[in-house]
C-alpha cells in the first residue's frame, strides 16, 4: 500500500456491528464480559479502546512500523520512552531541542538520576566521544526546532547499533510523509500528533511507533501503568485529520518553498533557515533522508532586536501569533520568548537562537495571500 492509500485505509475496517465506514467513537470506559476473563479483547479503556486501536494501527503503518501507541500528548509519549531507563543511565540528546522536551529531561528526569548531555549532532563523527557504558538512549530531533538543523539518522543509528544504545527520533516536524526513521535504523519514532498528523489545531496527542516486540510490550506496559492515554473522541479527530495528511503535506511543502525563497530575497531579512536551500547545513543529508523539505521556516531580521520581531508578528494577519505548528492555518512564533523560553538565554544563543528569530509554520492557504501578508508586515518595521 502506498502512503496516500495508507492514510485512508491502514488499520481502518468498517464497524462489524453496523457497517459504519468511519471508525466509531467508542466513548466507553469498560466492556461487558461473558464470564470473568471471557471478553472480546477489550476490558478497560485505559488499556485498550477500539477507536485508539484503529489510530495506533494507522500510525504504525504510516511509519512502516509494527506497533503504534498513542498518548495524551507528545510529552506524555516522550515521558513513557524515558521511563524505559533506570537511575544512573545516560541520554545523549540533540542540543537544539523542543523546549518542552528539554524541560522534561532536565527538570523531571534528572531528579530521578538520569543524566543528559546536549550536543550538536550536525557531524555524527563527533558523537562517539560522548557515549559511555552508561549511555542507554540517543535522542534525535531532525529537522530541529527551531533552527531546522538536519541530523543524519542513518549515521547516528549505525553508531547507536554499534554501542547497543537505543535511538529515538522525534519525527514531529518531518511527519511520516517526509521521512521514516525506523527505515533508516532508528529503534523508536515519536510524534507530537498535535501538529501535522492531527493537522487542524484541535487536538493534543502524542504517539510512539516501534518494530521490536519487546520494546512495544514495555511501552504498552508503561502506557497502561502510567495511564497518559488519549480519549476516543480525540482519536477520532486524528483519524479524520490523517486521511488528508499527504495532501496537506504536499501543499505545506509547496508553500514553504515559495515563502522561504521570498524571505531569502527580502532586504529586511538577515537569514532564513529552511533545509531546502542548497547552502543550508547538511542540505545533502536532508535531500537523502527526506522526500521534500516541509513548511517550517525560521528567519532573523537585519535589525536584530526583539522589538522588530514583535512588531512584525503583531502586524501579520494570516500568520496568527500562537504556540504550536502543523495546522492548516499559518502560524508564527517567537521561540526565544515562547516555545524555548524554558531554555536559558546563554544556551539559546549557543545554537543561534537569537532574539529576532521568528518561526513560521506555513499553512495551506493560497500562497499569494501569505506572501502579501509577510510583505505588508515587513514594510512596517
Ligand atoms: C509540540 C512538540 C512536542 C510536544 O508535544 P505536545 O503534543 O505539545 O506535548 C515535542 N516535540 C516537538 C518537536 C514538538 O513540536
């Protein structure tokens, strides 16, 4: 089955009791048993729910994986992955990381004796020196948020295999439409489903996809034991959103390309971060591991001040100023004061996350309107 067929058909079967073509919202907490232990595979909705099962199977198929697990948020999914570890274990992570992930690692899991190193993975050859006998997990985001750095998944996965370390990829920005980390050697792929997968800015959810049955069993245990599961209504909304993922992504990529080129040629713009540019760091890796370059763009202004960035964002009309990304509507954000405010300024500046950096999630509107909007807002600074 090809990708566009999977989004619509994988894991979805008409409801056997009625023939309903759309997966029903099984809004139930429990299931009647004929006699103790004699049931139809469903006992209690923290453990299993048919709407969630359909979504989990669909997501697994999209990532070319065997097992999918959904969580109440992207961070709840990351939380479950970290709970595979024990006190004393070490994690090597991308240094340019989603702020909430950084906060979860340093403010929650460090307390339980897990150690984190945040390093640049731009050149995988420099990574091996950080691996110790205690290293148990390598955590990768690519493209990174918000600097759009590209990490070579194949190279990092080879290193992880060599040292028998688990490798997880946060695939939120790329989505399975653009890259499939499991195919490239990663052990775990994680999503903030909230973003492109749900796609309509109306759900918060997370997911994990793996191939290894033992890993799937441990994660399913954590999903049930810790209980951060999504409700059936949200699973239904995501199933509905995913049916158009390939169409939406195609347009996100087209619009992203147009807007990135427009910004690059604008006299008030200093630098544009978008992996599709030939001079973007690791563009060759992006070309190899991604099918296209996506609709996420960051840029800085020549007048490198927070005030200029704020003024621009206040004047944008179609790019709403909001947290999050990946919805049909265009959004803009100021990472230094929003998504990445929990990362200290000194750490932010090390990775180039300056005060005038603006991040765009380019939506699927008519791109001419988006260009006009950016143009009029840039005129006002
Ligand atoms: C939003 C996001 C998360 C966290 O997901 P939530 O659904 O908000 O909990 C993790 N990683 C990336 C890259 C994100 O954009």
